[in-house]
């Protein structure tokens, strides 16, 4: 702040991208003059760096305390927003419905997506992460080429993983995202939720990515602090319209974004995600599991 160091966060090889940090700058302000705020990022690897607007200036302590809280106390349902059910899977039976989902079997960062890590039982989909021999396996299913809606209200009721290092994700993806930089034409990766337990017990992350390649654009991580979300089952939802994305937890709206809007059909994914390096698995406890009760997609009436 004005050439003086006022705070430092993080340590080597540990990301702070999904943890909020706050700095009081009063003592270094030059009142009535121009002030300069500088931020330096030491990027230790992978896709780090300064990748979103990092600064909010405020004199309102309540704004800081409520920065990750719902936008309003209103509780929403898809029906109250004018939607009706289009598609759903409540994971009844004892096996994955292959008319709705395709299991992914392919290398994934430091491990593999494998059907061995996918199980349906007692009305739930279980996507696990575990070690088998020298390999780390994780579950991932998607609706690519089966069900690819454009716009709607997308809702998942689930219980997140218990440990750090791996993370649960519900996301929507475009088949054409690598083909161009216009999100309306080529689509956007919409991360309805990613749950990084190391970011805070009650913190959920939402992200948008488009124009895969050297000019990739990102909005996120948009953080939502929802009390108790790390335990038990909760619903996380996305409203996707031609004008905006809105993110909800248990019916409460946390964020609205009007940039990066996709105007093409995209497919749904549920996954247990693996990190890029073994070091990042330090907090993982295997086996771990991401449990999904249902996925529902609604369309406007």
C-alpha cells in the first residue's frame, strides 16, 4: 500500500485461490491524495497467477462479514421461478442408467477416471476416490451426446467428500469449447459447484471458464459461505438463462453473473476430482466418496 508491505498470505506450494483474505489499510492511506494498491503473486506452478479481480474496497464492516452470504433472504424454488421438470435421475435401482449417463474411463491428472469408482445403491450415486495398487481412481459420469439442454434450472442434491486433496463437482460442459473464443457460440464450462474442503468447512466454489487455450477467460472462484453445507445433504443449483447465470444453495441465491453466457446446448457432469500432483493429496483420506441423491433439470414453462 503506497509502497509499503501491509500483509502476506499463503506459503510455498499451497494455493490460496479459494480462501478469502482481508487486509486493513487505514494506517497507510494518504487522505485527500491518490493511493496505490499493489498485489504480487508468487506462482509456484500449474495454472496459478492473478486470475480474477482480487480487491474489494469498503468502509462497511457488515459488507466484509457478509461478502460470501446470500444476495437476499428470499428462498427460491424452481417452481417459484417459473420452471417445470424436464429431466431427472433419482438413482433408483442397483446400477447406473446408461440411457442417461456415460461413465468416464480415461486418465485424469494424477490418476484415472474409472467405472470401478462408480456405484449406484440404496437410491444414491456414489462417486469414489481410492488407491488401487499404484493407481488413484475416481468416479465421473456425464450426459454427453445423450442429454444436452440449453438454458434451464439445474439442481443436484448431494453430500460432499470428507477430506481435502480431492473434491466433489457438479458442472456443465460444451463439446465445442476448444473451437473458439466466443462463449455464446462455443460454450462455457459452468462449474455449478466445486467443494474444496481446505477452502473452509462451509465454503462452496462456483466458476466459469471459456475459450480454452492461450486466451482462456475465467470468472471465479465465486465463493458461497453456507452454514452446515459440509455435512449432510444439500441442494446446489444453477439458473442459466440467455441473460445470466445464478447460483443457489438450499434455495438461497448467492451470485448472479451476466458475462460468458453460453447459447448452445451443453452436457452435465458429476465427478470426484483429482489434483495435479501427489503433494496436493496430502490431506486426502482414501477411500472417500461424493454421494448424489438426485439431479433434476427444469425448463421455463
